[in-house]
């Protein structure tokens, strides 16, 4: 009996020793893991940029132990961890958090507190968002110098412009990285048969918009077919399609043959609609009449919806800009303008379009249709959408409203 008790005491001692070793091993591994995570993220405020800098560093011990970089050979797996050799992992700032975690098979309490915005190039730590916020861009951008050089020749090629503007993002999009733009701006360009003008326009506008620190996208909206041109309807389509792609705050409606001569003409939307092309060289830098609201205009998305957009009734040249001017006054808004000494534009030479013979008759009765003729009766078909580097391309087939034929025959009679 005494011998059995001694053996039982020995077994207890051995069992206690084994349990103690297991606990010690677990604590030791936890300590090592904590130290390795600390070496990778020395503070809990590590930003996404720091994270990717670490991932791109082949010399970091964490990367050496866990990841295979630019080599599918199992020989490079120094950690002994089982890694798939069917894919080379190139880590860059375009990957999402989900893609990183799923491809690396890691978890982190820091990553769980981060939110990835699909249409943004940043990951925001929801617990520490204040630590990575960037300042707002100033109302008046720095480094504006006034007069701009207008280059009309030689005509650049698409390849020339793409090689020159490598900083653009697909779709003719750009935004500043050192500050946060106050509003998102969509430049809407109604277009048909003006290839050379478009190239000169893009060459001139992209550097200007970048200098003004804008979050902007250029949309070129082309009317399909060879039927009568409807500029106003194309502008309605451009604004409608732009809002499907981003939450734009401001629309700049821009004739493709007008180039600003001064970088102090800010391509933003003020409190009231703005007529931007006040003084054009072709008209000796003088406004044609006080109520003019054509050429280049700026309207906030909020006001554009209030105005029901442009009228869809003006097929052919002329009338749509005056109708918009009437809509602005009808809704108790005012038109703002820069001084003529600043708001100067050069008009590229072109053949004058055939005027719409019915434009004055449609204009006189326009007020009756402000609430029914515009965005809410817009009918069109998108034939093609392409995101070129220099702009977003929309090819559109326009559809006349059902009452157009009756209206046209009424005025003929």
C-alpha cells in the first residue's frame, strides 16, 4: 500500500511537470508572436501606406518568414510555412484589405477595425480616423499665376497626351493627394465631329484642373448618328450618367471649342449658378447680352436637379442656353460671373452650325414646360462607354419626346 502511494505521488509530479512545460511553451510562443507583431507595427496607428511599405520590403523578418515575393519556387519559403506556389504575390496599394487577408491567410485586430471604401484609394481606421485625415484644399489654390498660354498648333496626338499626363487615373480622373478637395467636379463636354478641338481641349484643361487642386472627371458625350444635334440633351445625359458613377457636387458644362485664358477662373460651383465664359476673343471680349448663359457654365448638382436640367426641345443650334437662363430666374436664383478681365476665353475656329429656325418659338413657350421638359422626360440609349486615360467616353442615341412631332406640326401650321 505504501509503495502504491509513492508511485501515485511520482505520477502526479510527472503530470504536473508536463502541464507546466505545456503552459511555459504556450506563454513563450505568445511572447515571441507579440514581439514579431510589434516589430511589424511598432505602434497601433500604423497607416495603410506603412503597411504596404512593410509588405513590399523583402528584408523585413515578418515578410521573410511568411511570404514568398516574386518567386514561385518553394526553395524561397524560409519559414517552413506551407505556401502556395501557383501565384506570385506582388503587394501594392491597389489591393483591398479583404484581398490581402484572404491571400496571406492572416488575421489582425488592427485590420478588423479598418474600413475600405470601394471608390477610394485609402483605408480608414474607424477607431483612429483622426490620425490619418488630410487637410482640406484651400478655397483659392496656391501657385495661380493668371494668364495662360493658348496653344492651337501643332495638334497633339492621343499618345502624346497620354505620355504627358501619366498622373491621370482612368476615365480622365484626378484628385490631389496632399489635401482633400472640397467638392467633386464633373466636366461635361457635348461633342460631335470635333476631333482636333477635343485634343487641344484636353491638352489645355488637364494641367489647369490639376493646378486648381480639383477632384474632377472629364466626360465626353457624343451624339450617335448624323441626325440633328441636341447639345442640351447631351448635357442632361452627361450629368445623369456622371451621377451614376460618383457623387458629384458640381457640373461644368463646357463647349469643346472654348479654352480659358486665365487660371484664376476656378472650375468650381459657387452658391449660385455661374456663367464662366464671360469674355470671348471672337466677340472682342465683350458679353453679347446681359442674360447670356452659354459656352461654359457651372451649376451645382443640387441646383441642376431643382432646375430640371436643360430643356430637351432644342434640336439644332441655339436657344438652350437662354432657356436655362430663364429657368434660373424662374427659380429665384441669380447668375454669378467673374470680372471680364479674368473670365477670358479663346474660341477655336470652326464652321458655324445651322441655327434652329424654331428656337425662338420654343423659347417663348418654355416656361410652361420647365417642370415637364428636362431631366424628368429625358430618353436616351447608351451605345458605348469607355474609360480612356484622358476622359470618360459616352456614345449616346437620343430619342425625341412623343409630343415633339405634334408640337412641330402645330407651329408649321
